[in-house]
């Protein structure tokens, strides 16, 4: 695999005392560089930790062995928090779009979150797929997924879904 060259900017921040008033003045990093990690690297880190489900230690190892730089687990978490905050409005928009569709498909599957058994729920249609991780595979979790939505539900017939709407008809493949 070819070496991946990172574009690294090194800042030297000076500080000094004003000869007239004696106040200590310090240089500051511009807002665009304040986080320490650019958007592309942040996405790689978030993707490894999120979609790929890698631990912070594994992300640390990949950064060291593949990208040839060191990063602390705390810095990794800060990057993940920043990326999560940045995509949250899109997540909410997808959720609302799913909950306003006339027809949705629903399903759930087991999902490990730091060795803890959770459930990955999906509400999807021809436009969007909304995912939600919940601790339970229950009616409560299903209600949290759909909230006030009242459309046509297509499912695999799991017991929780059978009470949806007026009539339930099992379709065999």
C-alpha cells in the first residue's frame, strides 16, 4: 500500500509581555484549525469508530500504523463528538422524512455496542433509511422509532409489528 501523506500544519504560538502596560499577550490558533484535525481525517476517525465499530484503541493503532501519527483516545473521542454534532441535523431530517412517508419498511437486528447487546432498528422507504440503536427489542423501542407516524407498515411479521393498524395479513415469500 502506498504511503499516505498527511498535510500537517505546524503552528508556533508566541507570547510576550507588552513593554508599555505589562500585559501578557499570547498568539491564538485560528478557528478553522482549532480542532487540530481536518474534516477528512475526522471523517476517517469517525467512520472507523462508528460504522466499523472499532474501539478507540483500534482507531489509535490504525492512525499509528497506517497514517503514521499518534493520537490519544481522548482526542479520538473529541473528533467523534464533533462529527456527531455536525451530522445530527441531517440525522434528525432523515428521521422526520421517514416519519412523514406514506409507506415504510421496518426491521431490527442485534447490535453490539461495547460488548453490550443492543438492537439496531430501521425505518426505511424509497427515499430514506432511518436507523436507531436501542437497548431493547421491545414495543417501547418500536414506539420510539415510529413516534406519531401512522402510515402503512411493511414488516417481517415480528409480534411487535402485528398490532400495527387495523388489519394484519402475513405475506409468505
